C-alpha cells in the first residue's frame, strides 16, 4: 500500500478551477463519498471498486476538488 501525501497532510496542492479560475479546495478522497462506511474501508479495496481501473496499479489517489466561487467539482489523480 502506498501513502498519499495529500491525505496524510505531508503536502498541499494549489489547484485552479477550469471553469472560473478560482481556487479549488481539496475535499479529500472521492471514495470517502461513496457511502456512509466507505471512509472506514480498506483503501486498496476501495481502489478496486471505485471505477478507476488503473489507480491501484499506478499508485494514485483520486481526490475531489471543489470551487466555492462557481460551485464546480473536479477529480484529480494525486500520485502516491
């Protein structure tokens, strides 16, 4: 299992909204939003079921970013 530096607070990332140019806020792993208990499941197991077939093999963590200006959402692959 690889470690996501963004999830664990080792790094910070500044993303710009593609729609309005505003600052995107990191809302965490997209898999945390699947259901009530997904935040408590094994990360590697969720990667098998999350709809991104290569993220486990490529050691990527899919994060949800949100723009508070225009309310758009973007998914970004963060290298672990």
